[in-house]
C-alpha cells in the first residue's frame, strides 16, 4: 500500500481532546482532511443523539447510530423534510436548501411528485440503458493512459456520470460539462478561492442553469412525450405547472442526485480496494462478487452523501433526549454505516460482505434514493469492465492522497492520482 494512503478510520483519536458538548462534526475542515471518524466514534459511544449549540451552520442535533437514524427516517410526520423549514441539508445560508423540490416535501405531496420521475429507473428502462452504459464505460477506460499518472476523478468518475446525466435529461451532449459544474455549484460552501465566493454569485449562476433548462423545457412541451426526465415532468399534470422556484429546485435535486452519489462511489471504491489489497486480490480471484456484494459494500464504505437533515415539527424524544419543535436534526449516514451494533466489523472493507445491502447510504423509507438501482448498475459495469482490462491486483495503482471536498454533505473527491500498469 502506498505510504501516503492511510486507511480510515484513523488510529489517532483527537476527539477525546475536545469537550463532548463542543464537538462539531459539521466542521468542513474535518471533511477536507478525512479526520471526522474518531469524533463520530466517540459520539456513538458516549452521546449518540448529540446537541451542537454553535457551528458554521447554526445549532443542530447529530443522530449517529443506525437504529436512531432509522427511527427518524420512519417518522416523517415528526421529522419533516419540508423546504420551508430548511429542507434536507444542514446548510442554513444556502438558498438552494429552501427551494421546493420533491425530496424536500412530506407525504402525500412528496409521494405524488416522486412518481413522475420513477419510470426512468424502472427495471425495464435500466435494461435498455445497460448496453449504452457499458459501451461508454469501455470507451472511457480504453482512452486512459497506461504507464503515466492521471486524475481518476476527471477521466473516469466525472466523465462517466456526466454522460449518464446528459442521457437522463436528453441534454445537449456537447454542453454536458455544464452539468457537473451546476451540481458542484448547488452544494458548495461559498468562500474565497471556492467555486463561488458569495451566495449571490451562486444564485446568479444557477439562474443561468434555469434559463438553459427553460429553453429545453419549452422544446419538450412542444414535442411528443419521450422517456427523459424533462419530458416526463413537462407532460405530467403533477409537474408541468411548476413555479420557477420548484423548477430550479427539482433540477438541482436531479442533477446532484444523479451525479454525486455515483461519481464519488466510483472514486471511493478504488480507494477502498487500494487500502485493502487482500480484498482487491479476493475480487480479482472471484469477479462474481462485484454484483453480489462488492458494489453495495463500496456504497456503504464511501457513503457519498454524509447526511440528510430533518426538522422536528413537534416535541419528540429520541435516544433519551428531548428534541424541540423547530430543531434541526442531522442523520449522519456516514456514522450509522460504521455502527458496530448494527453492522458487523463496520470499519473493515469486506468485498464479499454478507448482507452487504444493509446500509444507509441511500436513505430509508419514503425518501429512499429513487436512483439507487441505476447507481449500482453503473458501478457494477465499471468494475466488470475494469477487471476485463486489468485483471491482476496492483495494475491500477493509487499514487497519492485524494483531494477531498470540504463539505459535511457531499463526501466526495476533487482529484485522485492514479497510474495503470500493463
């Protein structure tokens, strides 16, 4: 294993140097440095439902154990996703969080809006898309340089997920690079040196996104119904009369949802196998585990969206704590996926893990990720095609630490240096 690549969770435990009531797991610096693990481990042991009074994003409750997250997920009548209360992320100043979108609505409205886009990931449609996904994946891998270092995130993860997003929207293929930019724009934390420096700049650029899609929307309305996401929404009575705010909100939901989960798992899976060479050897010896367990294990291990937020609409008790109406409740999926009370040996990456689908990365209940099967299919095809070209351990080498996204929401990567050996 490359010496600069340290397996996570980290062995040093700085979390014990901080008073319990001062732990703030939302601090973006912890996510940029991948150093949040010991803080979550301590919270699971000592204070599973933990109140943070002061953070960059205001006060919030952290729910860190699997069973408590499930309790929140299965009671939407108590813990609301409504955009009017701040939606589904910890962010308070991000105006995207307050846009109406179907994931940021409660039943029954949520259920009806969600049904509009569900057909695009129905089993028969996934079967139709499989050959296209495989051909694009093969082409991307065949174009990778052998014997020289390149950025896996750009050449593989972003490349493949952007092509898929363009297909889902029937978006002009020559402009597809706009899609990952808009995705990053929606979830970034503004500041000096970032994608944007102010919230106003973010919303101005997202207005350009809405204008671009608005032109496509008019084209879809005037054309017969098709099977892309825009056409589905344009021709369905439940969504064709959306307000401009709801239109932009649902665009951001579908762009981010169709991009970040798969994109960061494509990178995270390679890192996990690099850090666990015995599991990589196991995979090479038995590629059948790709579909049966390994893809689910990658998604658990990576947890590409670290949290989802709810807002209590009534006073409620959770884990022995009283949560007041109006309180912000953060379900830390990344912590629940490492809870030893619910997942066996959770800090190990096990390529052939039993019950590998038992994870929280896609959420649970009414808000479970609508595109989970498509994400799994893309990842499965990627690893099948990778092993056809480079079937031996060590042929795909991670050359250094990834550069991680400084965000407590998108647990992702900006770059990863990789070299392929013959």
